[in-house]
């Protein structure tokens, strides 16, 4: 299932994804606010891109981070 999720996200996400879009691609599992808080704590996705006040993530870095987070949640 994890491999299917990774493949689907790689196919559907653009190369750069905003916090708002990242929340949409995770089905609302992560909100933009949660991502902002995790970034402030140094625990957010790598590959962060800043453009003015907007924040986005490189697709591969975001997906890798999400997969690691899902692994940790399983215990």
C-alpha cells in the first residue's frame, strides 16, 4: 500500500507543491497550519522553497518526508 501511495503522489503532484496543495494531496490529513508549525520546529518537509510569504516543497522531498512520518505513526 505504501508503494502505491508513493507512486500515486509522484504521478499526481506537480514538481513543486504549496502548503495548501500539500494539504489537499493528503486528503486534509495535514493542514497548512500544521506544516507551518512543523517547519518552525525544524520537523517539516525538506526541500522548502520560499517565494515572498508563500512556502512550497519539492515534490520528492515532501513525499519522502510523508512516507517517513507514516512509518513512524505505525509504531
